[in-house]
């Protein structure tokens, strides 16, 4: 069986795994919370746990993105202070359903390279739709 560290190194295009899985994952994201979500995504992939995509939509330029929500910008140190650096607009939004002991849902914003920009989770699909509307301006009827 392949070690998770070796698998992550290969999956994230590292030459070797000596830096450790945590460092490799954190290196992929500027924000530690995003890195944690990436860890769980990779763990599920490694364990062969699949998530069912139940809705998706392309993110169109005319959708109103609420840039005031905490997850929209990263903090970047600039000359001794921190400055908010906005993330790019997503290219695609998907809603996935996962069933373990109970169902839960994820709203995932992806960029054009299918890298995760943001993940929001809830046990209630209605909360996911509300987040899609309040953060990304996606009306219920726009989901496919």
C-alpha cells in the first residue's frame, strides 16, 4: 500500500516527500483554513471516498460577488503590516453531497484550474443555497 505522504507528493507534483504531507499541503494554499480543507479533500480522494456532484454552474461575470465576506481575501504582509489581497473570481461553483452516517453538503468555488478557492459546508441543503446567493449572487434557478 502506498503511504499517504508519498501519494500526496505525487498528487501535488513534488519530486520527493521528505518535506512531509502537512508542508506540501500548506504550500498549496496561502491560508491555513484553506489548506485544512484541501487536506480533507485529498484524504477522501486517497481513501476512495467519492462525493456526488448534485448541482453545478459556471460563474458568470455579471453575478454579484460579495467581496466583504471573510474568505474572499487573503492577508499578505506588506512592509510590516497586513493587506487584504482579493482572491480571483471563481470559474465554477458546485454543490456536492456526501453520505456517511448522515448527508452533508458542500458549496465549492473553483478557479479555472479547478483549484478550490472556497468551501462552505452544511447539513442543510437550503443553507448551501443561501450561501450561494449571499456570497456569489447565484439564484436558485441558475443551478443545473
